[in-house]
C-alpha cells in the first residue's frame, strides 16, 4: 500500500492554493485534478490550467512513496469538513485514493498521474528575490497598457525581464545587483 499521513491544516493550506487554477470547467478531465507526489517527508501538490501552474510542498509522514491524481474540488471540499486530526491517505488499484480521518473514510476516483501535464523546470533559470511592494508597483505601472482584446492574445501579457549585473547600482527597478523590467503594449501604448 502506498500511503502518507498529513495534518489537516497543512493539507488545507496547500489545497486552497490549488483552487485558483485546478477545478475549472475544462475539456481535459486531468486539468480538474491535482497531482500529488509524496516521498521522504514531503508532499508536492501541483495544479495547472495549461496557462498557469502552481506547485506547493507540504510536510507529511510518508510510509511508502508514490503519486496520484484526484479531483481538486472534491478533495478540498472533503478535507475542509474533516475534524482537526491527522489525515491518512492511501493509493489503491486503478488510481483510487482512500482518505481516512477519525471515523470518516472516503474513496475518490483518480486518474493516471502520468497523464498530468508537466510544469517547466526552473532549476537552470536565474531567479532573485523581489520585494512584493516593488513587484506590485511595477505591475501597476504597466498593466494598463496590456491589451484585453481576445483577438490579440499575444499582447495580453506583460514581459518580465531580469538582467543580472555585477556592478549595477541599487535603486527603483533594481534588485540584488540586477535590473528588473516590465513591458506591456496594446499596439498603441508602450510604457
């Protein structure tokens, strides 16, 4: 049996994040599910709508490593109503997931986790920490210029550029010796 135990509050925190991207009406059933991968003392849950992806790491007690895919909305609704106890999750045959907490037992039909779309790897990319205040200010100063026309989908976003410079002075738009830029246009404006 492939199993793990998790605290309800910890699980609910992660499942809450997944509700923003998974569970929407879609033609691909796997996109209404979340991918759960457990190994060591970690549970990685992933949700995506093929445009936005969210991956969260939660602390668990793993008895045997494994992975599964289950409906994000159903799992969230069930966990939200459970008592404040440890939740025991077990993966069974044909991708079924059994959830047990106290005297409550739920069996949820899952899908093949290997069919879940993979998120791009980011280990090779350069990332830096950016203050939320600076990021919000930069978005506020550029989002007005992004197109909201569906026919011009290539202009709907904001281009975010990071350039690492060893000798860059600090100041607005500069973080940790680098330059941050955001650019948006609707074809008429370019801030």
